[in-house]
């Protein structure tokens, strides 16, 4: 078993779409990420807990509780944590402006990088046309997506049998569907437009489960991805540089026990 000599220290970390309370949540992998990565600021950018799933069927294994406890310990030790609810944990929007366990709950947040770039931070569902005008369709899509994640787990069990690394079937299929690609492009363009309207240099969001870091119309578009399919996070280095961290790619060669990820140093 490989031992990590030191933790990775970042100025800021953004994670979203963990979906605790659903069987698709990769809680064990996230625990490893949280254990070996520290930051001054930690932003929880929505869909941390999947209220939609929990209202249909209660599912809360110990690993999901461990993730919550790990985040609370970080807050107690001085990490500045902000939670921005998403559509799956929208019940928390009742508590906007309040602080629980040293974690601030906000509808949106603003972060200034070491480069003095102002970033608007929001989950993104409020700018999703399906969520706003056809909520029933979003629930229907959620059920289909849950089935796809179930299929994805069995697919990856077969890959592990042949000693192959994790690979997201559901992510691959989404990106192959023309309408899904069109929706993603429209979503990205809208988000940077809204960031500009707020006088920001860019946006950090989640919601669509597709990590991305790029410039659109000279503005930063950053999506931290998810911890259901991609196992990704957005980080800010000490010099203000932003980077997408793909934990599945970094850790697959250090597997141990029940296919947990053992991290290696990030340059």
C-alpha cells in the first residue's frame, strides 16, 4: 500500500454533484480526495445531498455519513466553507444566509483569486430551461439517469475484473447525443453571459455533470464536474491558476481494498 508523504495544499477547492443519499454517489473516492487535499476555501457547489432520491427511498450508508463528518471537521479546523444548494438539495435554500457547523449557506457566492479575478459561484439549475419550465421532465430524466448509473456500475465491475480503470459509460453516452451536446454548449454560454452581467471575470458551476475549464468570450467558464461519474474537482493553486483535478485518472493505479482510490502527488 503506497503511503502519501504530504497533503496537497490549494488556495481553493470547488466540488459539487456528490448526490449523497443515492446509490450512485462515489463517497469512498471523495473521502480519499478530502483526506489528501486541503485548502483555505472550500465551496460545495450544490447537489451535495440528493433529496430527490431520499424522498423515494432511504439510502444512507456509513461512507455517506463519513463525508459529511469530514467536511464538518475541515470547517472546525479553519477551512472557510460555503455551501450553495442545488436542485437536488433545494430544501437547504430555506436556510440561505445562515451558518450551520461553521458552514455558510448561500444562493450564490463570489471568489477573488490570487490573480484578482472575480468568480461568480452558483450551482446552475436556476439557469436550466428544463428545470425552470418543465420540472416534470427533469424528474423523468432523473429516473432514466439513475438507471444509466446502475448500468454504469455493472459495466465497471466487468472492467475491474479485467484490471481496467474506471470509465464512465453514462458520461460517454451523454456526450455522444447531439441534443445533449447542444444543451451543454447553450448552458455554458448562458452562464458566462450571466457572470459578465454581474461584473465578474468568470463563473464556477456544477449541475450538468461535465467538468470543464475554458474561456468563452474571454471569460472563464469552470464546471467542477461531479462525484457520481467523473470524480472531478476544480482547484485554485497558490498563484491563482485554476485546474480541473480528475481523481479517477490520478488514483486508478493505486487501488486497494474495495477498489478505493489511493492518490498520488499532484504537481
